[in-house]
C-alpha cells in the first residue's frame, strides 16, 4: 500500500553543496539556515561497516585522505578533514556518520532523502545496514525519510529489511521499461536528471501515480519551468525558501 508523504518542493542537495562542503554537518546546517525543510545526502559504508555520509567512492576529492573508502576503516576515516578542500574556514569538518546525521536532523527538525550510494559490489550489504539503521534510529519526531538509490538491488534489499520504507527510484535517464522497474522496487517517487525530462515524460510519470523529483537544479528560473510542467520537487546546491 502506498504511504502518504509530504515532500517539499525544494530539497538541499548534499545539504547546501554550493555554500559549504557537501555532505557535512556544516552543509546541513547551512541548508536549514537558507530555509529548506529537507536535505538529500549520500550514504556508503567503511570497510568495517560504519555508515558514513559521502558521495564519491574515493576519498580524494572531498577530504585530505586518499584511496577507496571500501578499503578504509572508520578509525582512519573519522580523522580526515572533509572541509578544507572547499574553503579553509571549514577545516574542522569531518565525514559524518549516518547516526550522527540523524541526531542533527532531529535537532534541526529537518526531513531527508537518504540516498544509498554503495561502494561497488556492496549494493546489498549497504542497503541492509541502512534499512536497519533507519528502522532502529530514525527520529520518530520527524516525517519518515524518503530512501532512494541508483542501485535497484539496493532498493529491493532495503525494502525487504524495512517494508514500511518509502522508496524513490533514481535514474540518469528514463529507461523504456521504467514502469516495470518501479513496480519491482516498489518505488513511490521517481528521481531523475532535469536535463533529460520533458513535459510529456513528466505527465506520463504523474499519470501513472508517481511524483517526479529532478536533480540538480541550481537556477531558479529553470526550477519554475520544471514546476510548471509538473515536477514535484527539485534538488539544488543553492537552496532557497519557497
Ligand atoms: O539524489 C539526487 C542526486 O543526488 C543524485 O545524484 O550523484 O548527486 O548523488 P548524485
Ligand atoms: Mg545524491
């Protein structure tokens, strides 16, 4: 059965990626300050199974570490600087854990789109861990999170672990058999690159009962065009209050 969920129109992408180092506590706080009520962030696992907030498979771009996250333990990862690459004023930022992020969201009274972004080969393992973490630790005061992934294996797995979860299917482009995929993963929303959609496609997805969320929309004029053709929500690096 489909659950009701109130998804806001504007969602902060990796927090407020344009203003602060992505996927950090500072970025989530900045998104709140800018007036959005939800943030999106990416979750993956360290070698020893700690769930962390991180986009890339490698440490190099967004930290002072090097190499594959899948091969590093939390004891090493927790010491890294995840902010200086963006600006020296963020040198105290660390890679947050999922659990720490749940507590912050509770403090800020913010909802979330949790994107499962498994390191290659860990699609099921990471989804099991994320499903358990949400089931046991998601703050009950907050609206239920929307859980998305480009990995359909992760989505099928997370839904098995926690059948109540609300699932969003992430696509780079819309596959011909999207309806079949959506039914298989039991998704309630479709998340897709704004550059590959048009009014007809949006209408088709809406007619089938699926709200469409598009990423990454940093231009407010473009956001208005998308809302006018029926897009439900947008992910943006530069959040604003609607
Ligand atoms: O969830 C929307 C968007 O974050 C998907 O792409 O690569 O930024 O995680 P990416
Ligand atoms: Mg993401």
